[in-house]
């Protein structure tokens, strides 16, 4: 019989990274919407224009957390490459969150 290779995949750690990614994204978008609420003066109605960005950005954050775990598992960066990997991935993660926010606003007609 052949032995199965274990590549170190840990579903618990994948779940943790996914939840962390979604939590960071949710807190960023909730802060952004809260800031917009303060700028407008609390005179806007909550509706789909709040729910859709909250949903899309949070889902994008969850996918970003899962992608970070999987890339970390595959590449196994060490020492200074780990710092470079995490810095580069943070930039890509934030760009992904921004693009998901733009997609949500485009679906609502707020972005031309």
C-alpha cells in the first residue's frame, strides 16, 4: 500500500484564518459606514446600501483569510521572506477589500 502524504493541512487553522479575515474586513467596513454616518449627520436611512457592502466586503475578507492560509501552507516562507510575504499579502488583501466595496457600490448604482 502507498502512504498518503500529509502536507500539514489543518482545517481548524483554516477556519480561524477565515474568521480572522472576515472579522478584520467587517470591522473596517463597519468603521467606514460609521464614519459616513457621522459625516452625513445621521440623516440617512439604513437599507440595502449598507447591507450589501457589509456582506461583500466581509465575504471578500473571509476569502482573503483562507487564501492567506493556503498560500502560507504551500509556500512555507521563512525568516525575512515571511515578512515580505505577509506585507505583500496585506497589500493584496486591502486591494481586494476595496474592489469588493466598489463592486457593491456599482451594483447599487453609486459607482459609475
